[in-house]
């Protein structure tokens, strides 16, 4: 998400009771990919949802390719693209 829309979603999550410390904002998909792949642990569930223009496939690929020492979820990723 970009700019104002990203902020609106983050604010809505906080208003719905999500801890502000749990809400992350990244300037683009590449930055998100660098940060999230190494943070995931066994049992974590990640939903990546956005238009293709956002390029969240970069985040998905980083999760898939993360070394086992960085992400214990390697090999347990299921991807579904709309329309395929």
C-alpha cells in the first residue's frame, strides 16, 4: 500500500485493537521483503493481498527463498494468484 491508503489501513487496524507496535509500514515491496522473510517463525501465517502493481510477489519470493536459519517457514508457503 502506498501513502494515504496505507496510513488509513494502519489506523483502522489500531482502532480495531491491534497493538501499534505490531503495525509495520514499509515504503515499498522490496523493503518489506528485506524485513519480513527473516522475521517469520514456525506457525506464522502470512496473507499477502494487493494489486499486482504493488509487487507483493517480491515479498512472497523472499519468504520462499529465505535460508532456514532466517525463516523456519521455508517450503511451507502456498501462493494463489487471482485468476489463475
